C-alpha cells in the first residue's frame, strides 16, 4: 500500500553528559597545552577531533584511515584489559576489608559535569575508558585511605592507569590523512606513492585493509566525496608514553 503521507521528521538528538569525580580523570580529559617549557599533552577532546578526521578519511576510501581506525580499536581493547588488571589488584586489596566494616562509594561533593559533543563511536569508546579510570582512581584513593594499600602503590596504580589512556591518545596522534583513495593504489599513481612514503615508517599496509575487505567495526560507509583538507593538531608534540 502506497504511503500517501509526507512526514517532515527532523534529525534525532540527545543530550550526553559526562560526570567526573577525580582531578586525575579531569586532567586526562583536559590534556595540557604546549608551553615554552613543556610539550603539550593531548586530552580526550583532542583525541576525538583526530578520530573525527580519521573517520572522514575512511569515509573517503583512504585505506590508511581505515588502518588507523583498526589500530585504535585494537588499542582500546588492549586498554580495557590493562585497566581490568588494575581493578583485579584492587579487588584483591579490598577483599582484606574485615566483614564487620562496610564502606560506601566515595563520590566527590562537587563533581564536574561536562557536555559531550562526540560524533564518532570510537570517541565514545575512549570516554568509557575515562569513566572507568575515574572509578578506579576513586577506589584506589579509598583503599589507601582505609589502609588497605600504601601510598607508593596508590601513586603507582594511578599513574599506570593514566598512562594507559595517554598511550591511546598518543597512537591517535600518529595518524595523518594520506590524501589517497583505493582507486589511487589500484592505479599505482603519484598519490598512492606519496601515501606510502608518508607511512613507510610503519611498514606495509595489510593487504586486506588495502583492499577494503577488513575495516573497523566503527568505520563509516564509503562515499568517495571531495577530499578533506588535513588540519594540524593543536597538540602536535606528543602525548606521554
């Protein structure tokens, strides 16, 4: 049956907010601007900006953008495992709490609430890691406060969790839009040669990615539109490893 009605339905919208309870997680969110004395450290917003450009490159059939999205997805999964390792240590420490003692969650009396304007699923995956880190830091501080771990372990575990996220952000910073599409590689033209040279330090791109048979779970559909203009990163001097 033909639809005789034309409905003017607008785009879907929702408000997304992030609540953080620790200064440690807030610093990861913000990063650190470059100064004359110190190199810049990319924050979560900078990471999301890079991922957005990466997604646009993948949409325009750039195989290197696809490759880097896969690398980031793998790194995110690796980061989840690394944070889980810290959580397991915390579980072991917290198990030493006498059964006669109960402790409620330690939450900030004045948490920070941040609106999220993220247009890529990989960006949200990074946000989930940050919220996990925020919870881990709260638990670490609580464990140290009630004497279940020492200050040295507290500081070491907090720094270890922060390094997990900063290494993820640092990997994103290695991405550059190649300016070439898969048709260029099929033709083996100058654009393809320039792209290979840009990424030569990372070795040959895997053949299945070059052919487009393997893409990230979060890769956008390929549309082959006008090529994007590469924009420099605000934090171009590296995240801490």
